[in-house]
């Protein structure tokens, strides 16, 4: 037997019927179609709204379409691998649920939990399993019900994500120069503060505190993730291309994981950004929402422009402690959980030079301002 190459022999997919448009999102959160299209390039997203259905339902639908299109004998499937960040349960695996629903009698199943990298990681593992000769047919499924972890009060993240699933059949062939030829993976492990789901794991199990503080929703620092994704994806694409004798003249397709049109365009242009983790209003790391002049009072825009100029110049500080009190006092010190994202132990003073600091060179940019300022009431 010659060298075995792993190839994709079939594709299936599924998206729910319900479509959440930008116009509908604008009625749920402070955003609009122009803002979303300009920044992320997404017009609509499919959402699984049926009660009691989760990721395994969509994964099963995609796999069934795949099997129908390829005509593969279910009894010849060796394994099912599902990559997801929104598993039906902590256990059993989503893959095992899919396997059972599909009636695969001779296969085993397991999940991969690698978020945005999930499909590439899983495809590479499946390819290696095929190439070693021990397995003949493997179904790889990428599926997520992101609507179950998206905060629809957070306009920075809710336009990005929808629900859906895709499946591929990976098989072996002795044909040369086809299939999964090469791969390059790496991780630096520094991204926890910038893209995570705080609660629900072993570090911070579900509790009244985690629910009350909305910690079971996805959190992302979009600008930091954007810079890191563009710079590193560009470098990685260049490395894998050079390693295989490829260049811009003989590459026909680049298919990236996407959550942002600007990331794709920046990578295509070869743009790079400094990967400093935090920034300020002056560096463009913080944006002010555009004013709806149709309903704003006269003079509002002028006041905002004046504030923006002062913020950029550093003469105006957000949460300046001289301008408000807490329990009748001006704060000079406040400890927040900065170093460890999981244990909720306050250990770092975040009041510097008379202002409550939410971002800067020494801190992550994150919402740990949880003080009830005197004079502000809740409804």
C-alpha cells in the first residue's frame, strides 16, 4: 500500500429557518444596519428558536444531508467528531448524541472544544487518523448554537454570531498531491482576558452571583481580537504558503474563519497591527456611538465633540472620582479582579490619578466598574 492522503469527499450543512436581520437587531440594542455593515459586514444571521433544541440537532441535520448527498453506508463510518463551543451538555459529548440519532453502529464519537480554531484542528486530527491507515471514513462536524451564549444587550458582540452546522466526510486515497497536504497551528495562551465566557466552567460554576452578573454570556474585546487576528492570520498564511512553494499568483482561494469583513479584507491586503493589548480613546481602542441627531437635543453634538477632544487630549477622564461620590465619599482606592479572570478575587487598585481606570497599559480593558454612584437610581 502506498502513502494514504486524506481528502474531503462530501459536504453537508444546516441553518435554522428563522433569520435575525440587522433591522430587527436595531430594535433590541442600540445599533443599526449601517453601523453593522460598515464594521462587520454581516446582514443577517440564522437563529435556532425552537424550544428544547440544541447544537446536536443542527449537527445531526448537517450530517444527514452529507450522508444523503454522498450515499455513504452508515455502517462504514468509523468515527464522528463534533467541534463546538456550545455543547448540548457538559457530558455526554454532542458527537455521541449525533451518532445515536444517526444510528451509526460501528463508529465512536468525541467532541473538540477549540472555539474559532475548532474546524481546522478537528480536520487535521481526522486527516491524521485517516493517514495512519487505521480508519477509513470519518465525519467531521462544526456546529454551534451561539445564540445560547450571546448577550443581546451587548451591541459589540450580538451582531456577529448566529447558529448553524456544517459536516464533511473525510476519507483516504492513494492519489498523489491531493487532500490535506500541510498544516500549521500555534497558540500563545494569552487571549483569556479578551475573548471568553466567564462562568459555567470548573473555575466559576453556575451560581446566583454568576447569573445575576450576566457572566454566562460571551465577552469580547473586539479591537484587541481584531488586531491579533489580522496580524497572526496574515503571518500564518504567508508561512504555510512559503513552506509549500505557493504565492499570491498561484493561490486561487483563501477561506478564512470569519466574524468580521474588515478582518478578511485586512488579511487580504497584508495589513499588520501592533498587538498591544490595551489602548485608550486617543489610540482608537475606544469608540463613541454616533449620535442620533433626529432625537437628540440641540447642542448635544457640540457637547460630545468637545468631550471627545478633551478625552483625546487627556484633559478629561472617564469616571473622574472628583465628580462623584460613593457612600458619601470620594474614592481614592478600589480593588478589582484584574489578574485572574476566573476567581472574582479583587486584588488590583484601579483608581489612578484620581480616575477609575478601565483600560491602560497595565490593565485589560474590561467592565469591572460595579460601584453604585450616589444620586443614581435604578428602575
